[in-house]
């Protein structure tokens, strides 16, 4: 039976820096925060992200949590 262990977590904020004049697509910039406490819940992370976004020049486009897990046979 396979077992999963959560080993790391990252918070990624995506900001909209404008629109590409040629393609019309949004220009996105990313800020990543590594080694997020694995016990942090989604509400806590969202609150931190929106607080940090308030200090930025550009508009917050998306908030993502990226988890890394080890999978192995037990």
C-alpha cells in the first residue's frame, strides 16, 4: 500500500502587471514563499496573501498553495 508524507509547502501569489499590447494577454508576475508551515490552513494563507498584496503596486490575480509529498510503499 502506498503512503504519502507531506514534506514541504509553498505559497505563490500571482500579480497582474498589465496587458501585453501585442497579444492582449495579461502580464503576470509571481512571488513565492517557501517553507510555509504545513499546519497553516487555507484561510490563514489567504489572509497573509491579501495582506502582502496590499503592499504591492500591482493587482493580486491568484493565490496558490503548492504542496510537495513523498510517496512510498509501506
